[in-house]
């Protein structure tokens, strides 16, 4: 019965693109307000506030763009009070053209995104892409990926699931007017070294096996869950680490060749980028017809 009562303790009024939330309960309460993305239900932003007396009101500085739910929880108990459906008038916006990076992980994708975020582009975080979209796609469901691509909150995408070979063919059918970018390294040897150094599990004796959860590896790294890496490793043909260098070189060369071939005919919205090159950001911005005072890409995750 308490939950039913609590549902009537708050009044919502739209003020511009925000909610004014007024409390009518008798007892003080501390509340967590969380907005969740449309389609993936991923928590995207949280604010807390304490209501002390009846009539207290609060306007959370939450961005409701691309979100479908506003969740209220009791901060002290963690109990869900209720979920409010966000009014489309403050969540629906004009969708901008996307930039979708198709380069394999460790081809400078972090550097690419970092530089473009400085220019105002917005990318969803790993919890949405890696732990929702990629895992759904692993199970044959591309709809959460398409949903996040349609979400007007974001317009810049990279790594999983977009680095999974051939997924771009399915995405292009739905988003043919987006910008597609293939990030590459100077040569395959540099990419191979970067991948093996970054994914430390490749240097251990533990082969791919989803039963090795929360294992302490030889370098004492914890929480590198093979179950979470299953999406990427299987898509890359790494069900085991046997002959991993050979498999990775073949993957890199095949993926780049396939992407270039797919976008070779009458597709002016495709470009190849090497973020390590001088003036490469300037070249990209000129191609996109956008302004930037920076000529080179940031250098992130130096491996």
C-alpha cells in the first residue's frame, strides 16, 4: 500500500524543457531522479534531492533528450517509488546526421571520438554500447543498436558493436545518409602490438571460456571477464588464443578490405582516417565542412 500512496506524493509540471517536481508528502524524503534512454533503458543521468516539507519543489537539471522514463528511487532505502513516462514534448528532438566509426578496436577510435567530442559531437558511453547493444547483437538482435543510432541524444559512435565485421551492411540499410569512417593504423604490425598489449588476457594461458568469470590472471588483473569479451573475441574469430597473431592480422586486413569494397561504389559519405597522421583532423573537418582550430587528432590510449 505504501507504494500506491507514494505515487501520489509528487506533481510534475513542464517548465520549458524541464520538469518542476513538487512534493506533497508529510515526511522528509531523499530521492534519486534517473533518466533512462529510449529503447535500451540505460540509465544516463542521475540527480539527488531532499524534500523536507509539503510544498517543496525542485527542477532537476536533467537532459531528457532521447529518454523515455524518469525513475524515482528512495535514496535511503533504494526502493523504487515509481517511473514517470517522459512527455515527448521535452524528449523528442531533431535527429542530426550520425558519424559512425567502423574501425576495429585499437585503430585510434578513442582518439577519433575524443577530438570530435571537442567539436560538439556526442557519443554514448560503454554501458550502452558494449553492455547492451553489442550483447544484444551477439544474440542476433540488432534492434537496440538501431535504436541508439536513431536516438537524437547522440550522433557519434565507435567500437562495439560497430567494430563487429559486416554489421555495417545491416546498419547502412537503415541509415544510408550517415557518415561512415574507417579508422586504420599506419600498418598492421602497430595495430597487432596495440591489441595484444591492451587485451592482457591474450598474453595469459587462459583460453576463451565463459566459465572463467572473475578470474585472477597472471598479472593480477581482476574483473576482466571473458564472458563480457565473448562478443568481441568471437566476432574476431578468437574462440581461442592459439595462433592469435595470425588470426588478428587476417582479421585486420580482411575487415578493412571488406569495408572499403562495400563503400566503393557511389558512396560519398565514407572516408578512411589514420589519426596518427599530421593534419588528419584538419583534412577530416574540411571534408565534413566543419570548423576546427585543431589540426591533429588527440592521442588517447597510447599503446
